[in-house]
């Protein structure tokens, strides 16, 4: 909420200042647990005078229309000017002092700030994330007077809740403000707080021959919880190290906001942790560390209980409980979902080359850990714990790996399952999610994607491409789901530097093999960067425009173009080139050598250019005209075997 609040504050201030003709040189925001700050640099002392010409009604318009225009402008009829029979009003608006505008902007922002959660306090109707305490607002060294209900602006703020001065701090400039806060144990910049945390934590670890397990999400959180962050190294009871490392780290992160540490030589977790305090303790943090260690031991004792209890029940024996877990009101229970995943995995296994029996077992057990005690306590460990429980049962390593990794990849930085069994179950899981939600018309709209369908589609794409799987998507996906995959593939390829229109051009061929589609897109992209590609594309578009214009007049002539004896040499050369290129392109496509297909197409560039340069398509002789239209259709069809070039925007 803090980071988003900073972005919202900057956006709202920029928009409202711009609406008043004030364009700051820079806007900077800082967010923390107790204050939200905006610094605007380069604002002028006053708004510039405004001159506006406003168009009004015609001079012969009814009096009511003219009078309404006069009221809206505040002018009289003799002050209007007439031009080409139309009245115009020339308005002059003197600029206002910037502090006056700033006061209005700040009040508007306070009253309309888009906190996702907010509250009211006392008798005020102003909604804020927490009770508002002070408004500090100054411009050019002077307080900007603002009154928002019971809060009046001033030049006062407060330092650290415990270590700062008990007296209000005074500041009329940002430099004074930042210096006063720093002196009173407040680091204003969240990025500086993060840097302090990381550097101090690494130093503490280095002194004990340890290594910090970095966690960006946790770093963001603790930097938002503290104004004067002080990392402290604490000791964990080593008896808990026999728990899965994911359990220890999750317990530290979720319950206590601690960073884990590990041994640099082995990479295994060490019996220590880094806590981030918000004060400089007189004993160097020893008391805080001991207290945190006790709390962590209690948390890990609970985790050990879940770990031991969960291992008493086989995953297979947990499946019945999934009948009581609702997946979605319109899609049944989690048990029914498992049955769908098993069925999908059975169809996918031969395509992927996975062992059918192992795949079926892994698919059936993949969701069983959802009814375990550990996953009930730490939902983010679903799949991970299933893998540990499967391993404890002595199941086949491929099954264990598939259960553990079937949610992968969960983001662009996440690894993709590589073994055939794991890849199959992961694909089945994601395809069931997509097929099911598209089947009940629960598709992503705009930024809304409550069921993470975009992530699921990208997961399918990444697994298929990285594993080189020849997956016929049409066998599993509806038309709208195929279009959704196309959109997601555009996102994936755009991040790799490919153009989205090339994806459209290839998808238009009706192919559903992602590996083949991507190879074709990359070959097409390389081809269109060459001079032959650029010129041939221009020739293609010229040919298609001619054919479309003729189609509006009636049906195009059918049949093969002929090398007519009376035809210009350029026409004959193009007929021969197309006849030579088309089978060569077909042969290259058959062996999926798309680069070779593009090279063959490049052979049309010269003949096409010469044809358009020397030959008149719309000949007065009907036979010549029809033959040339057949020839252009032949060029279009030959190129259309590689991609739908009409979809290419370049």
C-alpha cells in the first residue's frame, strides 16, 4: 500500500497541477509507516496568464444559444468577434499564485485519495488509511494555508516515535525537513532503508561466516514497517533444522518477518536469523534477539507438529477429503478437479513422452497436500509439501518431482519442470484451469484476473517451448482459448524482442503448434529486417490491394497464370519465378526449415519489383488483365504459405 500510495500521490499531483498549467521539473514521493511525502521542484511563483479562444454558435443562431454562450464566457455580445459567420470569445484569465493552487490540489488529493482500505476518525468524514495527524505544506519557505475539516496545515512534523524529540520538528524547505527527520531517527527514503537493511544484515552475517538468504518481498515489507531499521542477528534452536528448509523460511518470513541465513559452503540453512528492529537498543539488540528466538521456537514447534502429524497419513488416503474442498461453485470440488487433471495427464503423457503410470499417480496425488496441516498453516507451501510427503512415502523420484513442481512456473523468474512426468502434470494442471474457467466464461478482463489465467497460459507456453513439445493445442482448447494463448504468446515474444504483429501473421495460418509458431515468427522477423523482406512485403501489399479492389467488382479469375507469348519479359519472369519458388517453399516448410522458406521467398523480390515497375496490371486486353490477376493471386498464395503478410504492420 505504501509503494502504491507514493505512485498515486505523484500521479494525482502531476495531473492536477498540469490541469492548472503548472508543470514541475520533478516530482518525488517517499512513503513509510507514518508519513507520505511529495516534493515538487521547479514550480513557478504563479500560474501564467491564460489566453483562450472559444468557438461559439453561428452569428445567425437563435438568441437562446448565443445568450447561453455569453453566460458561459462571462462576456457581452459586443465583446465577441465574428469570423466566417461564427462567434468567437477571446478570454483572458490572469494567473493565480502557485500557493493558492497548491492548497486546492492538496485538499482535492486528501479528499479523493484511492486507499484500498481506509477509515474515518472522530467526527471527521475524511477517509484515510490511518488517523491523519498533521499536514505539513510549504512553498518557497512559507506555509501554504490549508484547512481540511479539523486539520490545518503548518510547518510541523514528528520524528521517530520512540527515539525522536518529543517536541514537534519545524521545517519550511525540503532540505530542512529531511535533515530534521534524519536527526530524529527517521530515514525518509524507502530505498535507503532497504539499502541499510541489506548492508547491515550482510555485515552481521559476514562476521559470523554466514550468508544472508535474500528475499526481495520481505525486504520491501520490513522497510515499510520501520523508519530507523536496525538488523539484529539472532540464534535459532538447531533442533529445528531437520524440518524442510522451506518450512523454516516460510515460518520466519510469514509469522515473524525474519530473514533466513545459510552456510556459504553448503548452502544449507544455519541456526540463525536476521530480525529488523525499529530502534537502536542499548544492549545492541541482545534482548530483542532472545525474545525473537523464543517466539520463533514456538512457531517452529507448531510446524514440527504439523510435519510429524502429516507424515502419518499417506497422500493417497487424503484424496477422500478433497471431496469436501470446493474448487469453484460452478466447477465442483477439488476431488473433481483432480479427476480432470488425471484425465488430461493421460492424454498428454504420450505427446510429452512420459511414463503413463507414473504420470497418472503423480496427477492423482498432486493436490492431496491441500488437506494437510502444514499447507493449512502455510498455503504457499502447497506442492512443495506434497513432494516431501511423497518422498517420505518412498514413491518414485519422478513422481515426487512431479508432485513438488506441478505448480511451476509461477512467474517469469520461476524454473520450468523439465522431466517428462513433471512437465505433463504441470501442463495438465494449467490446462484444466484454463479450460474450466473459459468454459464458465470467467475470462480475464482488463487488469482483472482473479484466477491467474494469464499466468497459467504463460506457464503452458514456457513449458512447451523450453521442452520443445509438439502439443496440438486445438485438441484441448476452444477457439477463444486459442486466441488467449496467442495474446499471451505475443507478450512472451515481445519480451524477447519480437513484434506482436508477426505472431498474428503466423497464427492466422491456423497452426496450433507453439514450437513451430515461434520458429516461424523468428524466421519471419529475421526475413523482414532484410532489404529483400522489406521490399517483398511492399510488393505483397500492393498485389493484395489490387486483388481486393478487383474482388469488389466481382469474382477473381481462377486457374494458373500462363506465360503468354505477347507478355512483357517481366511478366514471364515472374510467372517462372513463382512456379520455381512455390514448390521450394513447400518443401522447406515440410521439413520445418523456415529460414530456408524465407530465403526462397526472397527470390521473388526482384521479379515482383520488375513486374510492378514495367507491367500494367489493368490492361485493356481482358486476357492479359485476367492473366496478371491470376499471377498476383499466385504470388499472394505462395507468400501466404509462410505467413499471412496482410497482418504485418511494418
